[in-house]
C-alpha cells in the first residue's frame, strides 16, 4: 500500500499493511532547538528552516528528515503564513511576541535572552474586560473570507496530489472553545462557562462564523486534494477535563459540531481533532461531532491508558499519536525504554486499524536526537501487521 492508502485505511478502521506514520503537523512536529540537534545528528542539511507555528516554536521538517522516518503525511500550509527562523518578535510592553488574527498577543518576557525563550503564551487577551454580548459582537473580528493567505496554494496542493502518494493534511482550520480561553484569558473563560455563559456563546458564534467563512475559501481552493484537515480544541489537563462533560454537551458541543458538519459538507476530507490531556470522557462526543481521528492521545494523562482507550473507543475514532510518553520517557528515558514504550502502545492501538503513529504533541526542546531516532525507528520496527 502507498502512504495515502495506509492513512485512509487506518481512518476507515481497516488494517493497512503497516501503521501510517505522521510527523510535521502543528501538534505533531518538533521544537526548533531539538530539530537543529537532530539535523546535526543525522548529518542532514536544512537551508530553509521555517516555523510551522511560531508560538510553539515548532518547525516544518525537511523532506530528508521525513523520508528518513518513513513519514506518510505531508502538510499543505500557505507559504505566506510560515515564518523564517530569523523572524524578530515585536515588543508589547514588557512582552515580546506576535499577534494573531483575533488580536491575541502571544508573548514572553522582553528582558529574556531570545535564546532562552522556548514558547510564547497568550498574554494579552482582547476580550478580558468585556461586560456584554453586544461588546463581543461589536469587536473587530477578522475577515474569514480573505483569500490572500492562500495565493498559489492550489497549484502546490494539486502537484503534491498528482505527483506523490502521500496523505495530504491541512494545519488547523478551526478552533472554537479553546480560542475563547485565549480571548478572555483561561481562568475567566472557564469561570464564564458557569457564571456568564451568554458571553461564551456570543464569542463562539463569532468564531464559528469566522471559521466557516475561512473554510469556504480554504477548502474551496484545495479541499479536493486533501485527505485530512485538523481542528483544535483542548479540553483537558493532566488529571482531568477542564470542564464537566455536561457543560461541554450543552454549551460547547453545538458549535464544534456545526463546524465539523460544515467541513464535511465542503470537502471529502477526514477531520483530525486535537485535544491534549485527560479527555477520555469526551471521546464519544468527538465521534458524535463528526471527528474521524483524535490527536495526540496523551497516554501519560489520567484515564488515557492506550489499551483501555482502544477497548472502549477503538470502534468510534482513530487514535492519531500515542507512540511514546512525551513528558518523561521521550525526553529523559533511554533509547531502549523508548522502544519498549512504543512497542506496548502500538500493540494496544493498532489492532483492526484505527491508528496513525506519531509523537504525542510536538517533540520538545530538550529531547536528545538519539531518542528521536529511537522513537521513529521503533515505530518503523513495530508498524507491520501480521499477515493472515
């Protein structure tokens, strides 16, 4: 089977000949510091290092790295949206960082040496002082119908579709409730789900409108060439969900479900939904929304033991990620420990299809290159299905 066939078989819960491998998404890539060490270790040169997501400092891996690790996916990103590694963040008060299209400023302290900055966090929240629904509707929301970011994207997608057999994946093309936590600030947004739900609803209405407009343009350009699109959520902590599942069902799910349904109407694509943390109770809702896969499968979080997840929910959704504990084993374990972890997790997740192997979220800055190589070499070693 070729790469595209492997990925689509897994998403359809049919065993391919080998478990597909992913690397390079906005939640399955690698921090620039770890990437540079990996390039040196593998003796690979990347003359054009670009950020896939500047805020998270993760990069677009070069083709030589992707080929070395037998990666089956390729991401289609607007070139204009990718930032070169020598980009200088702007200063805003005591912070340096970058604004997004919603007016959220992702920053870190300006008095730090830039080499010390590992990530940029949402530090300026444009809706944190709003008091009414009308203020939210009056906010200067971005224009989702702007076609400028997608200039020349169709030609690139068409070429990759016709000239390669990789599964083509988009970066995140939607984010509803998680964006509320950035717009209001995390604590206030969580509190408002109980105390001021009308403000959260009004914000999600505007976000839904934006992302539907965005997808009508984006998928109108390249939807016919894509296999998978990504949508962000984030609903969990290390020890449990941010909110009660009943609040999710009543307040948030209608908006997330509406976006998923619209995406499926616009293009023949599968949806890979991202949420970190202990989110096992939400997985049936993810499937109900129309999400085909769930990433990153944080096996170190409470209730996320991979064999149990597969037993409970393997018929509902594809597990995308889950290869190795990214908090302890991958950065601090030995290559042998990584191999054991990968073997166990893949044996749990791969039966009957429904598994795409990847690092659990982005590979962090401190991970040594030999551990990254062990991760992917172990995935390659254990990815084959037994022939009947």
